[in-house]
C-alpha cells in the first residue's frame, strides 16, 4: 500500500510539474531526461530492470500528454483518500475543540454532524476503515496501472533496441580485443622472461659441455646436471603459462571436477551445489572456471568471510553462476578487485555479471553465460 500511495502522489506531483514545465519539454534533452527518470521510477515499482538510453523526443512528448491525462486524476484520488484518512483521525479525536458551527464539516467524506463522542468515534472509525481499505487494495492497483502505462508508452522501439544492442556489442568487442591483446603480451612476456631465458641457459650449458667433453669429464657431468635441472624448471614454467590459457584440469576432469578442486583448495569453507550441466563449449567452461576462481580469491583476500555458497546450474542454454559470501561487503570495483576482468571475460561470450554488495554484506555475484551451440 505504501509504495503504491507514494507512487501515485509522486505521479500527481510530476504531472503538475510536467504541466508547468511544458515549455522546457520542447527542448529534446530535457524531455528525454524527464521521461527517462519517470520510466526508471515506474520500472522500480514493477520490479523490472530497464536498460537502454533515454527515449526519443517525440516519444517523450507523447508520454508527457499521457502522464498528465492519467497521472492527475489517479494522483488526486490518492491525495483525497489519504487526506481524508488524516481528517478522520483528527475529527474523531479533536472535534470538541472546534466551534459548533464548523463541526458538521469535520467528517466531510460522510458529511456527518458531530455533536457527541459516539458520533465522532463511530463516524471517524468508519471513514478511516473505508478509506484505509481503498488505500490498501485500490491504490496499489492504480499505481501499477499508471506504471505500466509509462513503460508501454516509453518502451524503446525495435530500432532503438537494435541500436542499443549494437552499442553493447561494440563496447564488448573493444573490451575483448583489449583484453586479448593484454593477454598475448602477458604470455609473450612470461615466455620471454621465463621459459626462453631458461632454454638459452640450457643451450649454453650444453655448448660448454660439448666443448669440455674430452678435457674435463667432471665439468661435463656438472654442466649436464645443471642443464637437466634447468630443463625441469623450464617445463614447470611452461606448464604454468599454459594453465593460464586453458586449465588442464578442465580437460582432465571437466568443469564439475575443476570446480570441486577449486572449492577444496579454498581457505574459506565453500558449500558447493552443482546441477547437471551437460556438455558445455570449451570457451564457456574456461570462462566459468576463471570467474569462479577469481571470485573465491577475492573473498579470501578481501571479504573476511567465514563461508561461501557456490551454485552452478544450467537453465536452457544459459549457464548460471552464483557466488555468495557472508563477509563484510561494500565491494568497490574501482579498487581493482578483479570484477572488471570478470566482466570482460563474460562479455566476450555475450554474458552478464551482476554484483550486489551492500555494506556489512552479504556479497552476491551472479553471472549468466550463454552456452547454446
């Protein structure tokens, strides 16, 4: 009731403001911003998340006319209803303070003449009950009616939706290209500074061993031993680099086994729920693995949590990942918590990442990745 009543009162206020600000609405930017703000307000009432930019100017002007035509009467109904509830409370308790000539108008909704306490209490109670019932059942319905009108009039056209979709995909592609370039530079740097350097050392050690083969057998043995140790170290480094490209555990044990291994290695206890996932594309498995690994690492480093709940399931052709911890919350993406990297990985597959982290927690990371063929 409260949300519906407040919405209608605000609808009345914005309708009146629209009438007085009608000259300003001839400015396209002002009209679009005003309409977009009201669209977000209607979406919040109906619990519908709205994406996309501001509506077009002609669409905004059409909404302004519809909003005034519907918002004014519905808002006045809410104002009349709630106002007379207040009048009923005041009249039923303070009627005796007013002069006798004004007492008949105190309970104006029923036009009762108040001359004694029984009439005041009975009339006031009936007025409050009737108007309270209207406010409880009718006003929320009227508020949703107005909100649906706003969303219907301001719904983006197919062209606007397509333009917004193209914009999202363009930003996603740019992010993926940047991330891919950064990843290639990292791999090149790791191979150059690590594996390549060790291979050069091995070549030098073997060259020295070949030159000393006839003159100093003991030196040859030492050089060969060092070359062997360096080769093993190079193999470890090379394996580490390869794991950052595609974790071998995914190939060996699949996503279920890889996530179970991640949960087992976490220093914060993880309660894991894995539904039947079915066959998944390799790219989807890799993204899911890295996103969950990053999420568990973030919780361990920053959240001061005592437990993590991990749920992974597949609904139709969408992989759903939900990571919730009981930590302190208040995650700030601008402080380099790895969320931006997650978003880039997921956006590369046209997925979404939603983070809910109020102060004092809990923090919930919800990821959706399309996994259809």
